[in-house]
C-alpha cells in the first residue's frame, strides 16, 4: 500500500511555482520603507531575467505623478532586453536609473494591481509551442521586448499601456514556456507600434497641411 502511494506521488505532475507568489516577495520588503529600482530588480533577477522584465512591464501600468516611471522602466527594459542577447544571466542595471526610489505608497498600489492581475493571467499560460520561447525564439523575444521598451519610455498619453501589456505577455510566455502567450505579446507590440507610427505620420502630415494653409 505504501509503495503504491509512493508511486502515485512520484507520477503526479509537479506544480509550477506561482509567478504571483514571486512578485509578492516584494510586498514584505516594501511595507515599511522605499526601495530603489536596483534593489527591487535584484530580487527578481535572482529568479530569472524574464521575471525582472515582467516586473518592469507591470510597473508601466502604474500612474506615478512626479516620477517619470514610464521613461525609467522603459529604459531599463531596453537595457535588460539587450542584456539577454549580450550578457545572459547578468542583466545590466544602469546606476542612474537603478538609484531611483519606489515609495512604499507606490509599491502598495503596485502590489494591489500586479498580484491579482498576474494570478489571473498565469492560469491561462501553459507549456505549448515551446520552439517560440527557446533558441532563436528567445533572441527574437528579447528584440521584440526592447522595441516595446522604447514605446514604454516615450511620453505618450495613455499610449504606454499597450507596450507594457505586450512586455508582460511576452515575459510570461518565456517564464511558463508558453509560445502562444509570447506570440500574443509580439502581436500586441506590433499592433501598438504600427498604430502609433501611423498616428505620428498622420499628425505630421496634418501639421504640414495646416502650415501650408496658414502661409497661403
């Protein structure tokens, strides 16, 4: 009987570690004091670079009056994404950006949003199309995340959210080996980039036409 029970436990699938649980580690550290971005990033970089990118993408959703959080997190995303290509396992955190502090109030807002959001998302992610998130697929994902990081860093009113969401989806895909989730992140990034490039060209043409009309 004991041997049969041991065989059943051995054959049972191992439960995947909770990504939302990894994020909740930050709650304990930020309850009573502010943290620098370098300190917060180090907690996630120890686990994996995609988890750090997920953390930074989630920060892009949080409004932060007085703190250019989109510019800071977007710049860090670009640095770390290129670090995935050039220095795997050792993501670079520029000192000027890493020294910026996240207040305890900002961290509370972040946790109130990030943990339930990730918990809902990760239920839908599972290993599939793993070729998308392995080998050259990882390099492609790093480049796609870097491009979305540039979009996250730009001062676009409410325009940073699609790029942040694309980063989150791609990072979750890498973490869970879900190629379909990573492809969804790539699609969001491509669609967001195409939309804002089209809007930018349209605004530039409208400005040129208005200038020509005023001069006439």
